[in-house]
């Protein structure tokens, strides 16, 4: 069941899973089932990914530095850091699947 529109041909050819795997502007993108041209999530998705990754990285560093001083955080420090690292990869894909619009891929690939 495709519910998202291809920016090239205007046909509904992306479902949430394929849209989530299309990536941001710096990725290769996913081809449309109808026209075969590459599509990615737009500028907002790229900005969200960058800001979210930066916030999670800062939280990882703060957790590493401050956990020995905080009694309740020290026993679960490794799980918190692992959860933040996994969130860097999982949360932007979920957000891409549902919240951002598709755009044509602008990355230039060299063909060999």
C-alpha cells in the first residue's frame, strides 16, 4: 500500500518503510517504482537528523562525564549511552517515514 507521492512523476509509489529508507539529501536515495528516478527526504529531514544526532552526542558525553557523580545514573550508564547511540540511527528513520516530504535526489553519482 503506497501512500506517499513521488516528486518526479506524482504517483503514489512509496510506503512508510521505503520512505524511511530513502535517507536525507546526502544519501543515494530510493528509486520510484513507477518512474525509476531517485527520491530522498528533504531539507527538513536532513536538518532534523543533524540536530537530533548533535543533541544525542552531547547527552552521551555528558552522561559519560557526569554519571559517576549522580547516584541513580551510575548503575545504568552503559544502557543509557547504548540507548542514545541506537536512537541516533532509529529515531530519524521513524521521523522520515511519517513527517517529511519527498524531494528529488540532488546527489551526483559517478558511473563507472
